[in-house]
């Protein structure tokens, strides 16, 4: 099921359900959370966006310290569970998935997920989808006594009912990873305290991020693939370009012609360098066309050739990834690779990976950021000047700076 369909379901069915459940909650009398009872089991609800799940690492660690790794659970769409497994921060069996392949499978898996959540007798649930209605419904139906989530007190966000016990105000001035940690910390406080909350924002990047680990067999298989596509006896220096030909948010795209021009200039500058374009299986044809346009024996395509786990291993074997603001920008931070992320309709102040290997390029136009938690990423803009104003020259110079520094440090 495509993202547009899921958004329509969330908007129309989700709004109706939150309204009905909020009314039922009011009529039955709000069940107050006992602030003195211990918290033994915690559920995170983060259905979509694997990149944001990486940003939630600090919050998950906070919960692990609170209740233990075996007692932290996660509700997620099936297609997005991979990154949780790669982060290895909670047991794989603690991940509850919802299948979205069809309306029938969605309905059946929702029933199964609700049953599984309620059987756990959860003490707390944290809704990390800022203003989605579906996540609010799942958080409420989880049966958790303490429920943390964002609330539109004065219409400052889409309506999502009144289903949380700990109703937070969304703060668009602190980084998303800090926001997630605040949500976990809110569980320790009485619900009547909110929306006021005197906690200082956690230090950004204070905890070391998750690290992806490949087996020796996986590493050798990826090296063999890279030797095969490059035709070299040893894996050469490689810069990866993620052109995101099928990006779910087209406003974030940097023009394909820019990637072609960037690849040509990098190859001219570094004679031993290879360029590899990455992409999902459905992007293979357009990525192959980009490689053809670059017209160099040292430019290859990896689109559709790897699983997501193998892609992380590829990142570990390469020097630099250039991508727009998307999942790969965050996945890559699990590995030693440097990442240049091109931001446009969203702001790096909230969503950039808090890593020393993360490098941001953002034009900072007055109309950006326009994609935010309040509008659920629904925009009328068709002219992404915020991305068009990022020049090939600027990206090329930053890429050379990062690549040359890595090359120098490895001598």
C-alpha cells in the first residue's frame, strides 16, 4: 500500500477513530496514571520513517536503562522494522509489526497487534509520531496506563483526539532526537504537570550512536560484489551517490542532472576514485540511465543489487555518501562512512544526524522549512527552490574536502 493511501486512511479514518475513542474515554471517566506505581514495560509507537527511528536511539536507550532491554517494545510497519533489527537495541521478538500490503492484511495485522500489545500488560507507551492519528489510536488501544504523546492544545497541529495521559506540547526549536528523549523522561512525572515541563533539553549527541556490525561472511560477500562491479582486484576508493529517484517526498529531490555533473567532476578530480549510484530495486532503470549519462568506466550502479543489510555493509566499505535528506542519510551513521546531506524543505536544525561524520548543506531560503510536524508534510509547493539553490560547485567542494581529509588520515 502506497504512502498516499496510508495518509488518507490516517486523515479520514484516523480522525474519526480518535474522535470516537476520545468521546468514549470522556464518558467512561479518565483513568489517571498512578505516578507512584513502577514502570516495568514500555512500548514505543513509531510506525514509519526509518531515519527518525535512528534519531530515537537515545530515547530507546533511556527506556532500556529505565526498565531493561527485555522490557522495551516497538510497534512499527513491517517494511520499516529493518532498521530496528540493524540497531540491535532491543530483542527482535519485541518488535510488533503491522503489515500494509493490502487493506485486508492491514486490518488483520492491526487486530493481531492490538491483542499482542494488550497481552503484554504495558505500563507505558510513547507515541513518537508527532501528529498522526493512527499512532494515537494504537497508543491508546495498547492498554498502557501512562501514554505520552503530543497534543494540539490550541489548534497548534492536526486534531488527534484526547487519548494521552501525558500531553506534551511539540517544541519545534529542539532537535528531534532531544524531543524523543524528553518524551521518555515525561513518564517519570505526574500527568497533571503537563503541558508545563521544566526539564532541560538533553545534550545533543551525548550518547554514542548505534553501530552496525557485519559478519566476516557478509563483509567478504560485499567486497566481492564491489570488486565485480568495479573490475578491480581490490576494493577501490568509492563515493556513493543516492539520487533518490523514487523519493516519497519529491520536494526533497536534488536534480538528477546535478548528480551526473557531480559524478563527472569527482571522477576528473580523483583518478583512482569510483562513483557508485545506490537505489532500491524499483530505481534500477533510472539509476542505470544516470550511470550511462556519466559515461565513465569508473561509474557503476548498485541499485537493486543489495538488501538493506548489505547496503549498510557497503557503506562500511566506502568513503563518502552524498544524499538528500532521507533514510540513507541516517542509516549511514550506523557505519564509519562520512555523509553529506542536502536539506531543502526540512531543517537540519531538527533532523540532521547528530554525528561528527555528518555534513549538512542547506540553502536556508526564507520559505524553508515548509515541511513540518504541524502540516503532516502536506504542501502545495511544486517549485523546490530550496533544493535548486544548492549548487553542484558547493557539493563538489564539500565532497572533495571530506574525501581528501579521509584519504589523508588513512595514510
